[in-house]
C-alpha cells in the first residue's frame, strides 16, 4: 500500500524542473522506461469512466501554480496515489502548489473552485 507524507517539503530545483520538462517531451515508450515513471494499476482505476485509454504509467508533471505562479512538479507517485487511492478523476491536473493547497485547507488562503 502506498502512503503519502503530506508534510514533505517540495521545492523542486531548476534542474529537477528542467528534467521533468524534458521527460514530458519524450516518446511514450521512452517515458514508460524512464526511472521516474511509476506503473499504473488498472484494477485501481475502475472508478474512472473514460472513452480514452487509461494510463499505463505516471510521470512527473511540471505545472505552474495558478494561485501564486510558483513552478512545481506533481510527482508520479503522488498522481498514482491521487488516482488509485483517493479515486480522483482522471482529468484532474495539479493546479496549485503544495504551499497554496495547504494554506487553503487551513483556511488561510483563497478558496479556489474548478
Ligand atoms: Zn502556489
């Protein structure tokens, strides 16, 4: 069973962001073989109704926080947790950095709706 440490600090270095950007550009077959790729378990994705294909793997996903503009990486293992354990929707994408999510959960930040 995967576990997640919600208090883990996430401040990706410029190098980590560059590498994540680079992996995004790779061919899917290369992404799947990349050391940062985490295989998906389709048995844990049955809650997802999709006409598209389910993912075979997750890779680190760079994104820009829409609240504060900070660049962060949605880690492959966190995506797996989100989709397979938290049963998140497959179209969900990371839109807020760790700090902003945390602040919002504690009622300190702006309320953001989809
Ligand atoms: Zn932020």
